[in-house]
């Protein structure tokens, strides 16, 4: 079972860098990531071909054990004169010991025939992907996709594939992105189909394409990003010829819609080892077209103006932010960690004393973050949150040795708002110095800030920072109606609240009336 983070195995011991083909979790389990007992490896010295045959037999057995629904569906297709096979990612994931309840099938039946066969049998059917030959089905706890044998070809300018249907499963498998996704199990005969050596590539943890990578990436340029994503998700190595084709054809990613690019980038970032996929994108030139701010962080250095490698620093901050996640992968935090320093190239200055400065890079970085995420069609709320984290990531460094006043701490909390917990994690992750004394001092300083925040929250309910009088009370005390004066009065009281802490009502009313008198004068 492969459950690795950046080459550091987290799965069963004794795999020695090779794939262990594990028993598949129960299909009704709540998580696809639950640990599973590894299937015993073939005896030492057994010929490679026999080892693979044994793995194939185990894979078929496990697939059918967790997927009784597959046999039932296959019989319906067979009785109607059609063929059905479990295919692609479902077969790959079964071999990796991570099969869930989402199953992919392929068939020679045309979409209208598939609909006629599954409607009387399924709990629910949807046709969202039918233009591309795919029918969605819900049966019990399973979500199934049944797709007619097909091929997809992009022309040089179109963002949408031109779909044609095929007649054999071999035709269907050769169009798939990588050999590890070009395996199938024909049903109900339970025959393992692997015409392009996907099982050997899976065992070697290698990504190859069934045909030439040039043909594969020409059919769908997004597959170049999928190569980076699978490298990150599975900790696989990408074959040299595939990397070469990515370099040659990186410009082709431009015909793919921003939404599809964003979705692949998200999957990569949410993987166990995003660093590996991001490096591949940068090295092949894909990042120059998709996320140009990332390769721009590779600032040149010279012996006279030394500063840390901002690109490597950003990848390390991403790693460290991931280590602080508590409830699973956090896309907002990971994006902020990756992008927090993207304002540095535009703000770099060489000072007379030999230092390098990046004044206000957090402000510039927030603007660049908003621009890039908007171009990639991220939801507005996520754009706002990530940009705000980038803007605030340096704020703590004014804390120094703890000389902030209580009002400064209140402002820090107010400005972070609901992002405070993420800001804590981002700020701690941003310390990548190898100087243990300096790192320890920074950690202790932030510990102190968090303790002060906790004390103030307990004392003042800091999470709900509001003036001591609300808008209605302000209007009542001043004898005015709704208007801009109420907003200005509210802001003044909020500043007093931040500066001095909570006030008694009589004191707040007196302060309000004193301010109002000054306005009238």
C-alpha cells in the first residue's frame, strides 16, 4: 500500500520503496485512508512474471470482494449482449489498497443503451456527462460511472474534446492518460486486462503513457498537470520521456479552461507530497503558464548580496504548514503558505550595506495572490481569505520580545478575524531558519502572543470585538437617524474598545457624547 509523504513511507514496514499490494478496505467504511493489512508478498526468488500473475489474481479477488454490485451490473450488460469492465483508477486504487465506493466502468454499449439498462436497476441516474459518453449511477452505497469506449482529441484551438466512440476495450485503454490507469477487469469473466504494462509500472512506481506522451498530451494537455498531480499523490517518478514531452508541449496547457487547471492544481496541493508535483511543474515550464509567480521566486543570488532561496523557502513553509494541519488537508492554508512571499520579486532592493530588502512584499503579494486566484476562477471567499493571510503573514514580526500593548493584540485578532487559527499556523510555518537559537526565540515569542490572546479572550470575549454601544443605542443617545454619522460614531467607539478594553455603559455614553460635541464644533 502506498501512503507516502515526499518519499517518507507512512505505510506498512518492509516495503523497501516498492509497492505493497494491500487488502482493500471495506467498501462501506467511512474513510478510504484507513490502514489495511498488507497481502503477503510472493515468495522470494519467484520469477517476476509469476509475481505479477499472483498480484493480478489477488487484485481480481479483492475487487470482487468489495464490489458485489459489479457482478450484478455486469450480468445485466452481458444478457443484453454488451461487455462491461471495471477500469482505470478503480483498478489502480484496488492494487494500491485504497479502493472506495466510487467505481469506474467502461462498455461497448452506447450511452442510450446504458441508460436503458441501468434505469430499472439503479437507485438514481444522472446524465451530466452524457455528451462525453458517461452515465452516472447510484446503487446502494456505490457511485458508479459507466462510460462508452471512446477517444478524445483536442484540436489546436478548442478547449473541448471531440468525442468518438470505439468498439474494443484496447482502443479505449490506449487513449487513457497513463499505463497505471489503463488496466481493466472484464466482468463477469473476471479477466485482468493490461495491454500496456500498467501493473509493472505500478510496481516500479513509474508514470508512463500507453502511447507516445506527445500523442497523449496532444489529446488532452491537462494530462501534463495530471502527471505532476499523480507524482504528488502517489510519490511516483515520471518517466524521462514523459518529462521531456511536458517540456516540449507546456504551451499547450493554454487551451485548457482555467476551471480544469484550477481543479488539477487543487488536487496536487491537497496531496501528501505537493512539493514533488510543484517542482515538476516548475522544471517543465508548466508553472510558467499556470502559476508564474512560483518559478519567479527562484531569485538569482550572488556572493555580495546573500539572501535565502525564496522558492525553496516557500516549499518548506508549505511542508511545515501541512505538519500543523489538525483536521485534514486545508487548501486555504496550503495556498497561503505557497504564495505568502510572491511579492518578493517585485519588491527586492539591494541596500548599501549589502543586505537585501523586500519592503511591503506582503501588500504586493496579497494583490498578486488575488489577481492569480481570480484568473484561475477560485471562489471569491477563498480568494479573499488567502489574500488576507498573505497580507497579514508578517504582522507578528512586529511583536518582538512581547512589548505589544493589549490594544495591539486586540487589533491583531480583529484584523485576522475568523482566519486567526490559520494565521497562527502560517506564521509558525514561516520560520525556516537553521539557527536553532533564533528559531527557538521566535517560537517562544509566538507562544507568548498566543497565551496573551487566550487571556484577553477569556477576559473580554475578544472573538466578538464590538463597541460598547450598538447602532441603535448610538442613534438613541445622539437623537439622530440612520446615516453616515452613525457609522463614524460606531468606528470611534470601536477604536476606544480596542485601545482601552471594555467600558461601562455610562462611560461609553459619555465618550460618545464628548466625541459628538467635538464633531458639532
